């Protein structure tokens, strides 16, 4: 898999200039479906493009898999069909083993920290190797010593009376996510390990998969906690909660809707129905309104993405690191087919909004788009376009 980036990847910042909010700056995929030794740079707004079969969706799934593992999900839930991620023509070794590798580099206060993961897909799904490194030094490594046991041997940097601590870790969990529960933090070495592990976990788990489903967005919905789901099917409920909370942000959402919807949009309101459900309405001028259920698929997807970008993580179904202040976390929105059903005007407006929002560092966006959309924004300020070519 060849990766061609049209964005600029800046060198790692000095200690004084390191970002306060951890973020994933690079994704690595090896023997993962169609990807071979692929290194994908990630900016604040990154668009993956390429022809059919180039691995756009696969790359996004790789990021999502790392995010779920960092959140504590077991390996079998993340990869329910593990063999499907092994390259089709990949042969097994003498013991019948096949697998794949995932990795990323996370920038943040601890500097660039690398996480590399080797997953055995067959004959038994398990993590057979994990390595966490900072400035070229290994802080955590795991290895499968006894295939008969559901565990790996972990060794992490201590730099105290004992230079390295060893203990068994389960082979179906990300070891990096377990370190804060195992490391006491009483030596400088342990503190360094904790800082690196927490940086990786915070960056990865602060992810929101967004795939608006127009068919499910058209119905009226009951009022609940008001957190937007990945399918955005409860968009009306979220608008019901948020439309009066911040007049400035809501006005910007209305202006964005006006730019991307057919016909004039003067407001976005919510109507409560007799059965207790709510439906969203688009204002069309004095005394005139249209239920959003009457909007086209592209308009609904455009509106949902705009709501995600303008409202941020406090209204999304995400589970960021609770022990870290929200101001120190950057949410990454993952969207496969970001421009699906959008016309050229809508795609341009949405990506301009995304570039503006992502520029302040609180939010990042990684999406896949068609080649026409990629060509239209290639070279735009704040946008990284990555071409995936077989």
C-alpha cells in the first residue's frame, strides 16, 4: 500500500512547544487487510482518498480498533471476525499462525510516543506483542511466552532499585491501557511510563464515530439525555437540549444550515408533539417552517455533521478519560464516507467549517472522501489529503 500525503507533516516540537492536548499524529498498518507497511500522517483535518479497494475504510477501522482497545474493550469485541483483517494471500507459519499489526504515534506533553501492536488472528485471537516507546526507549513490551496460557509476559521501565518490572498481562486487552492500574508512580521511571501510557490512552479513546443515517433521522424521537448517537438518529432530541444553551453557537449552526440546504433557512427549532416526542423544524421565514424529515439525504447528513462540529463532545455519545479535564483533551471525529450524498457545494461548506473548528485544537476530524471532493480541497489551509494507492 502506497501512501501519498499532500499535507505537511511538521517535525516533533521541542519540549516547551509540545501540545497540551494529546492527539494521534500518525497511524501505521501492516499486513492489515490491503495495507502493507502503510504510514498515514494525520493532521487536524485529514481526508483519506483513493479508488475503490485502496483501503480508505480499512484505515479508518484500524484507528477505531485502537480507540476501542484503549477504552478497555476486549479483543474479541473489537475483531469479531479477525481472519477477515488478515491479507487474503498471507500464509501461515509452521504453527498455523496468521495475524496483523497496528500502531500509532501520539503527540502530547510527554513528546511523541509510539504504540505498536501485533495481533494473532489464527488459530487463536490474541495480542502476541505490544511495544510502547518514547524517544527511542522502550517503556513497555509484551511477549507471548507460553501459547497454552491466555496471557503475555509484560515488562515495563522502572528505573529504580529494579530497572524493569515484569508481570503477566491478559492477552485480550491492550497492555498500555492497563499500566495506570499496575504502575505505582513512585520513581521517575514509573512516572515517565505513566505519562506516556496516559497520553496514548487519552488521545485514542477521545474518538467519536459519526455516520449520519438520514432514514433514521426523519422520525420524531422521545426526549432523553440529549447525547447524539453515531447515527445521529436523535438529532431532534439534541437540538431540543442545546438550541437555547448558547445563542452564538446556535446562530452559527443556523447560518451553516442556510449555506448548505436548498432554500432559505432562518432558524432551527424543535416542536414537541402530543405524544411527548420531539421533531426538528427548519425555519423558512416568518411563520413558516419545514420538518427536517422533509429534507434530502445530503441536507440531513450535512446538518448532522455541522451539529457535531459546532457542539463538540459534551453532547456526543463518547466516553473520554474522566480523570483528565476536558480542556486537555481533543476529540477526534471518525467518518467513513464523509461526503456521501453531499453535493459539491455542501462538501465545500462542510470542510471549510471543519477546518475552522479543527484549527483551535479542541477537535480533529479523520474522514474518507471521494476523489472529486479531495481534489477540490487539496492544498487548502488546515487540510491534509492522504492518497491511498494500491
